[in-house]
C-alpha cells in the first residue's frame, strides 16, 4: 500500500496544507526562514524533514525517488540538520551550520538547514543565526523548530514565517501507530491516551512492554503512599525508574557514537586508543555525560507529567465530569483514591506537582523535590 507522503503528521491538516502549498508554488520563490512550533511529540521534526525533502523532490515529495530516499535517511547532501540532546546548543554548532549555508546547493536546488530544538540556543548562538537570517544566500532555506514562539528571540521571531502544530487527538495518534507501527488497535488507543498524544512516547509505550510496566509501577506507587516512610521509599523508586529510563534511551546511542568515532579515527574495536586521540574520546564522553543529565531530567519530568494526568483522572471521577480517563488501565485504583479523598485535596496535589516540575526545571536537587512531593501525596484518613 502506498502511503501519503505526509501521513505521519497525524492530526495536522492545516500545517500540512500550508507547507504543501508553499512547495507547490516554489517556482515563485520560497520564503527563506520558517519556524515550526508545537508541543513536544506533535511532529515538529518530522514536518521539518518532510518540508525539506519535498522542496528537493522533483515531484514535490513522492517518497520514492533517490532524493526522497536519501532525505528520509538523513544523508541528503543539501539538507543539514542540527539536532541536540544536550541542554544547550553550542555556538560552534550554529557557526558550523551557518558556514554550511554559505555553500549553496550542490545540485542546483535548495540548501535547507534545520535546527531542531532551536529554543535551546543560548542568546550568543541565536545572534550568530540572526546574522545568517538577515542576509540569506539565494535558495537557502532555514527551518527552526521550537515548542512555542515565545521561546525564540523577538529579533528572530520577526524574521520567520510561522507554522503551528496542535496537540493531535488520541484517535489520530492511535491511527498512526496502527498504520505505521502495526500496533494492535486496542493497545494503540490505550497508549495514545497514556502518552497524552505525544507521538514518540506513545510509540515507546506500545513497542516496549518494559517501558509501559515502569510507568504503571510509578503511578501505582504514587497512589499507595500511606505514611512518611512509604513516601521516602516511593520517591527513591521514582528516581530509580527515571534513571533506568534515561539509561535505556542513551546507552545504545552512546555506544553507536563511540564506535563511529573510533572508526573515523581508524581504530578497530580491539585497538587501544593512542594518546593523540584521547582528547577526542574524552570530548565525546563529556558530551554524552551532559546529555545523560538532560535525559534524567527529562525522565523525571515525564514521571511528573504522568502524575499530573493521574491526579486529573482522580479529579475527573471526584467531580463526575464524565470525561474519558487518561489512565484507563488504573481505573480501579483511581476510583478508590477518588472516593477516599476530597477534590480539594486533589487540586492541592495537582498544584504541588506543577510546582515540582518548575523546581526540577530550575535545577533544585531532584531527590529533595521528589521527597517533598511524595510526602504531599500521602493519603491521610478523612
Ligand atoms: Zn521524491
């Protein structure tokens, strides 16, 4: 079955239409700088990559020609992508990309430069980019991705054309998982709801029973805290699960990068690293360590986001709103908590979880934040 070139943009017909129209009218010139905004997991990077591929394709995005195939593989010579897992994009990385932009296209088409997570540029790095946006060479297209417009400097915001992605519906995400990843329809709907329509997260939950079990564990534990010592144990458990999750995500990638670097230095897997190359290896390891810190932080935030949804579910039951629960698999426990506590208490908990997210974001010590949150979740007798 041949799928539509844009089908992975689940639930985003307006944004897809805007980009398709731009590509259709490319003979009249394409605007040089774009900003794709949308919540994490809504498909920003996918849209950027499809936009770039469609611009390069003679048929405006067929998915089958050589250009489309290498674009999808991330090896198109005229598409450069800057993606990062680090907390911040380094100024050197942006400079490097700006240098690439000055080369123009190698095949007479466009040179497309994509910055994923453009909100992670420090102001100095953003200013390097700004200079490039002010005087773009002909047929050079910049595509920036960020959660929202306000994450970008006003000077950059005023120079870009905006494309806005929405939170896709649970049904849209489930449909994509069924079509693209052959996930069982019932499971697809469950995980799409659990991931609150974050496409990447939903996919992970669907394809890894381990990840889904972990999620189940930390949410169940949250609802069973009856005293202070349990609170302390539960927060330690959360941190442990967040670490496991972060480790899973980074381990494979770290190893791959190391092998790649060794290969490019001409080392076989059994060679010891000669002293001249040690700084290269060390730099890679330092980068990976920084990234691991970020993944752990993301892992903790994921737990907090899931806890938010859990207590909104509790509140839904307490207020009889009749809305569908996010955590349908935990319904029995949710109802039990709902009948043994008050809505006022649940609202207080939701508030405290929001505060905890904010504190983690501001680098307050993880264990301290989680301990104090777990204590708040302790169920006191009515
Ligand atoms: Zn094509």
